[in-house]
C-alpha cells in the first residue's frame, strides 16, 4: 500500500472515531467502540505506519487553534474559516474530542515508540503545554501526557520499558514498581458462560507472556528505539531468542540500569545514553555482526513488531466479603516470599486478630510509635542507643501528631488512604518514613449496580481496617475500575436491555468512557455465545482484553462517589444494624403487620391495607448549606432514595476533587415518596397515589401505625432487610480509629462537637477511574 493510501485509510478511521463521539447513539449498539480498537490494531500489525497516524492525530488536535485565528482556542464564538466538518458547526463545543485524541496519541507512542521522528514528540509536547491553561480535566490529562512525552523524547523507550516491568512484575532494583489487575466477577450476577469466555481469553493471551519473553521485548525495544536504523533487528531478535535465561537477565538489567540512571539525572545526556546502549548492543551481537548491514536485511528487519504485552490479570469470583482485603495483602506478600515486613507478618489472613494494632498512638506524652520494630528499620531494643532514645527528651516539646486520616501529605493526590489520581508511578512519595508505595492494585469490577454495591461494602471495610491498622495504605495505591455487564435477558422480554445507573452516569460524564467501555456490554455477551476456539495455531485478536488493557492503562482520572450509611432498626430498644449503599435504597410497606397491632384498637377512619403512616424527618439540601430540618407525617406505600442523578451530571460537577466534594451537591439524596391521597365524593372515599420528590442530605423514617418496612440496598435481593420499624440514612463518614478520635477531640475544648463536625466534613468517597473525569 502506497503512503498516500495509508494516510487516507488512517484519516478515515480517525474521522470515524470523531464522528462516533459527535453522534449521540446508544452505547449498547454492537458496532460502537470498534473504530478505536481497529485503529490501534492497524498500527500494531504494521509498526512502520505509526508516524503516519501520529501526524494525523496531531493535525486533528491542532485544528481548533488554527481555525479560531490564534485567539482563545476554546472560545464559544463561531468560527468563520473552512475546515473539517467536525469543527465547522458554530454551536458545537470541540473540547470533548481533545482527551480521546490525546489518549489515542499517547497509546500509540507508548506501544510503538520506535521509528517516530523526534519532531513529532516536540509537537505533541508543545500542544500539551498549551492545554495547561484550560480547566480540569483537560489541564490534568495534558500535564500527565506532557510529563510522559518529555521523558520519552529525552530517553526513547522509557515508557515501554517501565510499563512492561511494572505490569509483568519483573524484578528490578532501579525500577521496583509493580502493578496487578484484579478482575472481580460475581458468579451470581454474571453467567457462567461469560466468566468462562473471559477466563479463556485472558489465559490465551498470557500463555505467551513468560518472563523471558517480556525481558526480550524490553531489550529489543530499547535498542531499536535508541539506535534506530543502526540496529540490526533481525540478528538481535534471533540472538535474544537463542539466549539462556541467565544471559537474558544480564542484558535486561543492563538495559534497565542504562535507562533509569539517565532518567534520574537532572540534565540527561542523550549522547552518553546512546554510547552506553551501543556498547550493550555490540556486546550482545559482537562487532562483526553489527557491521553486516546489507540492504535486504535492513528492509526486512526495519521496525519489527515488538508487542507491548497485556498486563498481568488475575481472575476472581467474588464469593467472600473479605476477598478484596485478602487479595491485596497477598499481592504485597506473595506466598513465595517468606518475609516482607513486620507489619504484614502480623496479619491473619483468616481475619484480623483483635487487640493486635499495628499503628499505636500514645496520647499521654505526645510520642507516636507508628509500626512494630523491624530488624531493618531501627536499632535493636536492647542496645544502649535505643535505650537513650527512649528515655531522654532534651529540649523537646510535646508535639501533637496529626492522624493519617486527618491530614495527608501533599503528594497524596486523592482522598485520604487508598487512591491517587495521577498517572505517575504509584511509588512516588512516602506516607511513612522509609516506606514507599511501589505497588499499584487495579481492581476491575464486572457487573451491574448490585456488584458495585458489594464493592462499596468491601471498600468501606477496607478503609475501616486501615484506620485501625494503617498497613496497606503506605505501600499500596488502589485504583478502581468498572465495566458494566448485563445479566442475560429473557428472549420473550420485549424491553430492551439498559445500562445501570452508575454506568449511564459515567457515560454522560465522560464521552470517551461511553464510547470505549460501555460498548463492551454487547461484545461480552456475544463472546459468551460463541463456541470456544480450540485451534491454538490461529492468531485471534482479543477485543475484550484489548479494551480492558486500554482502560486500565489510560483511565487515570477518577470520579468520586459518596457512600451512604443506613442504620436499620427492627426493634427500637436494640442497637441498629448498619450497612452501606451506593446507588439506591428502596423501601416498601409489608403486607403483614407487627404482632403488637393485633391487640391495639384501630382508629376509626384508617384505610385498610393502603400504605402506612410514616414519620419522615430530613435535612433539606440547600445551596447555602445551612441546616434546615423538616418533619412531616404522611401515608405512603413506599419511597426510593437515589444517590446518582438520573438526567445530567450537574450534581457531580466537582466530584473529581475529593477535597471540595463535601461542599457540593454530590452528597445529596434524591427521595421519591409514593404518597396516598384521600379524597371524598358522592360515591364515598377514594384513595389515589401521588409521587413527591425532594432532596436531602440525611433522612430518618419511622412507621407510626406499627406496619413494618422492607428495605432493598443497591437493587440486590441478597441485601434485603425485613421487619424494619425505623431507618436512618446519611453520608458515610471517613472511618477513623479510637486513638485518632481521641486526638481529634483534643484539638478543641469541646471534643464531642469537634468530632461530630469533623465526621460531617469528611465524607467517605469511592473513586471510579475514567479517562477524563467529568467533562464540563
């Protein structure tokens, strides 16, 4: 294919992606989401076309600046110049295509960095720096891309090498970061055929990703990216293929050392880096082999396909409430590793032992002892030096230490505890002295709103344990991802399948999530219906695995969702049962009545079997955030509490920032009450129902005529509470330990009031990663 035909083919594919973004069609259409995947597959099959695609993407990204005459590129004034139809509409906002095009460009540069001219890197970097003046999320994504582009332009092959080392858990002292994707599926919500199809696709892709193959990819890609046409790729790949594991490990560590040492310098020397890689290249092939460059070999070996392996994915059926916690602990302490640290050794994987606190805070003298003593952290307790440090305190003052959940370092970019928002390696910075975060756990949830409700429960338990133990937080960056999967529909059902509330909201907030992730629903169901391919010699493109890989790599911008706590009373004289919900709390009136009602006299005029008398007390949600309590008594047949806006993303406009989320509308419950209305006419009394809606930050509901309630949390029949007489729902506060509560109470003479206000101002938010966050 000639170069003009190749460019025209790529141009049509890019325009198809943009046209899909500008056409509001349902995400469940089977043909959506294929254009981006096919675009990357074309480059993967022929890496020599990478530079052509990069140029086309850069031209599309630079079009708005050129058409608007060099002024404000994001002005709402109409453009009077001619150009691409994508940007010609006067009323069209072109900003929503920026992040999809930019992420597509970065993905090509990460996977196929060889053979791309240096000027294209500089053009992309310059464009990203111009986006820094835009509001979030554009400036946030642009900054992350600019950092990556600057690193790759200075040291070619760095992004590829770091991605492979982290995702495949290759051992390297100079780059110790490790990542793992945990794929959780609820077998009661997702069919066995879907689980089997996903597992077969993952296993088929990972059979070829042995540690030896990954090390060969790193060495080959680094030498090709640095040496360019001077690299005899055919001989290099043959030599690496014939080398033993010991030889591979030697050259792998040599390549990593050469790249990471240059990357750590303030002013890296490109010439010195090239000389070092040429020495490794000559040592691997020998000087005689490097001089044998015939024209045929160069044409045959130029820009071979060095694939970027898919990340290491573990498949889990969610059958245990504590399964997420256990898997994260095993990730930090593999079974093959005898001892990692004293605090992880103190964990009991079958359940934490009471009384074994790993983080103890002394409240009498102001001295904090964070972790148990390890042999590699502090001197032995019997030494004289340790004794002097424990007994003497010359010239010191009592310093109050802020609890970890109360104040976090500036480098911790996200809600306190387990999540950071940047795309940089998760080990940057340290929460405790001498402890760095080198592990990133990417938890991917497949399911519907019911599965997300179970995730919210697990996330709350995880944060609650961390408040007491503070064990995983300093070492682990936890990032959550969600792919909606619908349950199989009855063939006789006339109603079309619909996405869940949270998936629909994410699609409205982030158009690229809608086009890339929400479109996986029909593809996953089709994969489950297809017969398994037993011919291992055929090369099959794993569409679903490729989309999952793209999502977990490029989805770095979270949207934070408020978790809500509900206290459920079946007897007012007993302690309530507490639970967590994320999307919905549904209340129905039970047909049966409380046993006490049989002996109580019935009031005259009370309607038989029509709802129940409810006392509703709620805090009205006001823009001024002033407390306003409303108490009403009404007769109703049920009510529904919704935590996700149904029609737009207005309520979540600031939920991409956890620090400001508590002062916004995203901690607001939308309540719909089905009220019974009595009317009198000539025929007698009649009863009709009317739906009343209001917004509240917290609500208390109690049955007045001893008729019992039934509660469903997050649409999950397994989380049903019956015989309820009263319940209270409100934002779930950030968990904290008893020691932290006592220290926070000490900051103010009125300790209880301070603790109450702190709990209100620190709600627990759960992040779900998307590509851009909320697009304004």
